[in-house]
């Protein structure tokens, strides 16, 4: 990277801190820190949700998947509108009419403290997994371009995010996400434009068709592989978790001026994200065509992967370096100056998700742990201090998770597995309380226990003997786990009634 590239990145990072400093003047209490006092317009909230969806996992993982395999993971994006419809009709009014900013306080009212604690722990673990995955994605790219050690990159990026999140609270998070949403969309368009300047669309289409790069997966009702239906089901349940149970989203519903704006923001997120997700998958296929037409330009990356993974050069396949191909293209093909802009776009893709995750995790700690179990009567100023400390701690744990993930094979695969493990429990308990009004506390406890067993069984099936494995694709964990808790709770309650 040139001095100009580094200067652009430095200006971007300083500007994010500047936004935090600007909004720090308004953060006088916990309400302002967590919900921006309900003064965010719907269009800005929609861009904020979109920025959270469009993380570094999308920026690197989606092109990596379509480069190394096909468009099968794009089906995840196709499931978002259905989840958005359910959430805007049912969940947004439910939370907006509630008194608590915590997504999980109503679970205590419905089933007891154990349900609130279980859902809260699942949420925090999901956030740490998400932050770790994104930190690693950022480090992977910047390391490829600069040679700076990955752990150092994660630490520096993490400290910047912690700083502006602590200073500016939720208002700074949302307005930085608005900026970041625009920046990373322009970054994606810029890369696609640079490729199309060198490769005709017709060539990309022909090569993609030849090697089945545009496939969405088999349409047979096969739940044991990455079929179209597995990804669609997985996507629907994960996105229902995002919009309906995830504190990261629910907290921002309370930042909107009214319920209509909160519901509208979900649909704006869908409107922005689905076409841009399409763009990122096209980007991966375009990169594949570019290097098929220019095989000599990818030799250096293949040699590096061959040495690092101890794989013979002749045996290296596209999937072995798929997550690294976009950073490599940026390193070797992007003109000076533009590289700094694109790296700023990539940084924005990671920072937006992590800042909102830190803020919402700190809110959960305050509302669901500190005020519930440690000290109930706390002044607004002291609540703000707890939020600041919790944000710093969560951010540091995210940094640790990011460093621990260095060396994973596929960003998207790791994130999908981790999110499936934690999301199933959260969504299952929530739906049981929301849909099955007559299920008792005892029946819910039994259902949650059974659900956790099933989720653990499916999550670690590869470590079990062949005859003990559930013959389903790993991404079905969230689907099966959620339905197990819901149906088990209803069934146990009926058994209790008959007795």
C-alpha cells in the first residue's frame, strides 16, 4: 500500500472516532446511549440494518463462495423478505408496545428468570462469534495487502470500534452505519466495474455457465446436503432470529420515532440488501472468470496457499483460496489511491456490525444481568458507566475471538455453523412463549432441555460414531432445534393436561 492508501484509511478511522466524539455530548444517560431517545428517522434505521447485514462476512464470504463453489448461499438472501414480513407484522409492534428495551425481559414474565438468562447468553455468544468472524475477515484482507500481522490488525481495529461506540452510544452507531452502508456499497460497485473493464459480461456468463457457477443448488427435497431447500429454511429461521429475537435489531426498533418507521426500516433493509447480495455473488463469479482467462495472474496466490497448507501446487483448487481471492485481486489489480478507498469500504463492512453488537451486548448486560441480579436501583449516570465498561469488555472479548479464529478455512461456513448453534435455542424459546400461550414454565423448561440436547447432538455430529449421527445437513441445526423446542413444549403441556 502507498502512503496515499494509508492516509485514506487513517482519515476514515479518525472520522469514525470523530462521529463518536460529536455524539458523546448527548450521551448523558442510559436511554440516550441505548436507544438514541427514539429520534432516529426510518430511512436511517433501514440503512443501519442494511449495514449490519452487509458485514465483512458478506464482503469476503459471498464472493469467496461463488468463486470456489456456486450461488447456492445466495438462497439465504432470498429468504429475507419472508422473515421481514413476519417480523414487521408480529414482532415490531410487540416490542414497540413493550416497556423494556431488552429483548428478553418478556421471557422472564412468561417463563421465569431461567428463560431470560438462557436467551441472553445465547445472544451474547452469537455476538462474540459474529465479531470474531468479522475481525478475522478484516485481518485476512489487510494482511494480504500490507503484510501487517493479523492479530495486530484485529487489536487496532477493535480499539477504534470500542472507542467510538463508547463515546457516541447508539446514535453514533446508527449514523456511522449510514455512512458505512454507502461506502461499502460504492466499494463493491467499484470492484465490479474494474473487473468488467477487463472482462466482458458475455465471457463471465459463458464461463459461469460452463462450470455451473450460477447454480442455486439442487431443488430435490434433500435435507442432507446444501440443497436449495436447506439454505432457504436455514435463512428463514436465522433471519427470523435476527428480526425477531436478536437484541442487536430489537434495540434499534426503539430508536425509531414510531412503530411505522420501525417496521418500514426492515423493508428498507430488504430493499437494499438483496440486490447488493446479488452483486457480491456476481463479483465472485466475475473474479473466477477473470482468473480463468488470466491464469498466470493467480499463480502467486496458489503458491502461497500451497506452502501454507502443505498442499501440492497441482492439487490446489479454487475452494482452497476462495476467501483470499478478493484481497489478492485488490492487492494486484487496484490502482493506487483506489485501494485505500476499497479498504476503507471493507473496514466499514466490519465495523458497522461490531459496533452495534458491542452496544446491544452492553445493553443486555445492564438490563438482564446488572439491574436484575446485582443492583436494581441505579442512577442514570451509574447505568451509563456500567454500559461503558460492558462495551469495553465485550469489545475486548470480540478481539480475543477474532484472534482465535485465524486460520479457519471458510468465513461463511464457520459463521453459519456458530450462528445455527446459538440461534436455535433463542428462537425456539421465544416462539414457544409467543405462539403457545398455554405452555407452562415446567413444560418450557423440559422443552428447552430437549432442544439443547438436539442442538448439541447435531452441532457435534462429526465427532460421533456413524450410527449415532443425525442424517441432516449441519445448517438444519437451527431449524430442527427451534421446532424441537416449540413442538416439545406443546406436547409436554398436553401430557400434563391429560394427567
